[in-house]
């Protein structure tokens, strides 16, 4: 079996090395666990466009095992994070895109991690398929690839032999999943214990920060946003906010969505959920009291709303993200 990990000029080098390390460790586990040997030898290659070393700083570079041509026939291609600058998430070399597309057509499993998914989309292999990427790049992906069935709330997607994952640790989740698929679930389970990894995560909503657009030119809507943010614990009526900025409710809703990209009620709910997340991370406040702090007297409604926005309950969110020093 041969795995090719594609390192690119703007890749995050840690992403490349973590994938390589996990597959190398998975193969080596046969020497220290007593498990039966792999039925076929496992070769893990790091490849680049032309096989030349990739310098990421004055003191760090990756020396690939070879080029796209050198690696020959492969069973699995993994594209780690392709960098974090939006301008670099397009205009990939035609040769690289063709290599991805041709291997996919031959039945090779293709996996993209974080912004590496952009290369998969640029190669055309995600058209009409489900995909995800890091939540911070969701809007950019959606704008550039409307032909993809985009599900940014998911940590991992699989559709037609193409796997995608969100960012950072989600790439570790996907690599662990691929180890299980190709080398066996027992080996993946042992690997997860060796790396102290949590298996079974489904969504990345709990990790996402909401974006509140304020770089628009509508001064009245900016005034309304400030009004809302200063009164999160109060029973806010959109009629009241519209009256505060001197508009009819209908005109206020129209202008608010035009300026911020979302209706005012959704904006209010999102900003309340962000405040709730911050409290859960830093305070042991009871959930009932927390709900009141962000404007909800009905604890049941608050829990449902929090679950809808984050994918987890307030209690589970606190368990995962509570700062140790607090």
C-alpha cells in the first residue's frame, strides 16, 4: 500500500508532518503491540509538485521523497492544510490539479484537510459532492465553489471516494479514520490511545466563532448593533430597536440584513450565544443563571438554542472548553 501526502509551497508544515507521523506510527505498531503484521507493506511518501525541497523559513524545510511522477501508483492521496491566506487558496498548478483528478478517476481515495479541500474543489472532484473545511474559510469556499454540497458544520465528510475535514485537529480525526479504513479499526484504536486522541467527534460548530459584520457604512444599523450588544440580558424587542433608530420595523429588518448579512433576530441570538460560550469557558455560574445573563428566562428554550448554534449542550461545552486556570 502506498500513501502520498502532498506538500505544497504554502502548506502548513506541521500538518504535513503530523499525517506522515501518524501513518508511520500506525505501520510500526505491529512491532510493539503483538498485532498481526500488515498484510501488505505500507509506504508513506511526502511528495511535492516537482520533488524539490520546500523551505518554510530560514531554518526549516521539508525534503519530499519525490515528485508527483516519482511516487507512481498510489492507494491514497492526502492533501494537508494548504495555508491560511485566502489569496493562495486558488490558482494551483494545472499539473497538480490534473494529478488529483486523474488519480480520482482511477479510483484512488483522495482526502483533503482544512484548506487543502480548496485544491480538491479546484481539481473538479468535489462537484456535486458533500464537503467541509475549516469554519473560518466557509464563506470563501461557499463563494468560490457553489457547485459543491457544502456542510461546514461537519468535521468529516465522505462522498464518492473523497474525504474532507475541518481544520487542525480535525485533520488528525480524518487521518485516524483513514488509518482505520486502510489498516484496520484495531490499529486505529491503538493509535488513538498512543496519541491520546478523542474519537467520534461529529461537528465543528462548538469551535466556531460567530462573525459580526460591522465594516459596513450604514450608521443607523451600527447604532442598532451597539444598542443590542449593550442590552443582551434584557428582553429586547425588534420593534423597540427599530423605534430607537427611527425606522419602521419592515425597513429596519431590510436594512439590517443588507448591512450585516443576517436578520436582526438571528444576529441577537448569535451574539447571545457567544456571550454564553464566554461565560461557560470562564465561570462556574449555574446554567439557569447564565441563561438569564444572556436574556432568556426559559431555560429549556435557551438549551435548545445553544444546541442549535453549537451542536452541543451548555454542560458539554463547559466540559470541553473550560479554561484550566479557572
